[in-house]
């Protein structure tokens, strides 16, 4: 089990596809946060070099791991993880 508490706001809003919560929605407390992200593009300028595992700020359902972390998880036999390549902007 992992408890990932590091959160980094790093979505490239110019290249990602998303919908944000509005005050008029049934979750007005989430207004301005991401309701759904159908295309996630990360802005690498906002991600510190030491960030090998974190949640995406504003959309915490997404967990990002670096390639270094992914390879280590595979090496030690981490089961149940599904890895997907994420587009990044530099």
C-alpha cells in the first residue's frame, strides 16, 4: 500500500483537455478544481527534479511516478500497478 502525500500543481492547461467544477455544479466547494481530465499533459518546469512520486495538484486521482521509480517498482515485484505514459511539455 502506498500513501502518496506529495502534491504538485503541474498540469499544462494549454495542452491538456479537462473540465473544471463550477460554482453552479452540485459540488460548489470544488469550484475551480478539475472535474475530469481526458488528456493529461504535465508541465515539466513545475516539477522538481527530486519528485519521483506525487499526486497531481487539483486532480489528486492521478498519481505520477518517474521512470526511475517505475523501473524500481518493477524490479522489486510491485504487483497491481498499471503504468501509462504521460505527455509532458518542457
